[in-house]
């Protein structure tokens, strides 16, 4: 079994913000692969669907713990479903990538992303696949304010395309493996 965790913040207030691209990709995957009905984990740490992608059973999860505490949901998924960190694919926004660029990465540090930092701390390792989606940067705003801004109308189409490409990247990792997907998408 594999787990795909899309990072974001729960609630309507954060819907369609730059920090919620991970949620958008997970919802796209659930739609594409006719996933089960969304269920909230018993603990309330995450919402999840199950889907079959390229013959693999996959948990599609959205942490409900807010971005900076995403590791609690990842650790619970690991324990409850006996999933190893190497079988996680985490989808995150990246302020250091230009808007809508999709990049696949194998492991590494958090790069300052607090959601990733939380997951690394909770899993005890950074050895999991990541799909980064660029959100760009606004030098006039502090990073914490910028990531919580909603996408303006002129960015909606390019963001929608990036969400679709990121969902394609997840499917490619599951079907063809991380190396081949990295060669195709990076």
C-alpha cells in the first residue's frame, strides 16, 4: 500500500490558497481514480480516500492538523496502515519555484517548509518522495502571509494545469517508479 499526502490547511478560509496546492492535487487524484468516499480518520488527524492507481491500493490523505503539524497525520497513517516512509509521496507548495513549475524530488531536508519539517520529524526520516509545485514569491509580502493568499483570477488557469501535471506525476511515480518519473517531469 502507498500513501499520498497533500499538504495544506483545513477549512474554507484556506481553500484555494497557495499553501493548499497539496490538497488540490489529492482531490484531483480522488476525482480521476474514482476513489472511495472521503472519510475522516478516527483521531481526526486527516481525511482520506482510498483508490487503485496502476493496480496499487493508495491512500489519498489531507492532514487536518494544519500545515505545521502535518507529521501527526503522516505518523498515524504509517502506524495504522503499516506503510513505510519510502512508500509515501508528499505533495507540497514551494515558494522557491516559479509559479506552476512541478518538480519531483527524492528525500532530502525540509528546505524550510514547515509541513515537510513536521513529517520528517514524525517519520524519523526524510526518505520519501516529494512533488513540489511552485507558487512563486512576492518580495513585498512576508512568506507566511504570501502562502496564505488566494490565487488571483489571472493565475487560475496555470494553477489548474499545474495541479493536473502534479496528479500526472503521482500516477507516473506509482506506475513507473520514482527514477523514471523524475526523468519525465524534472
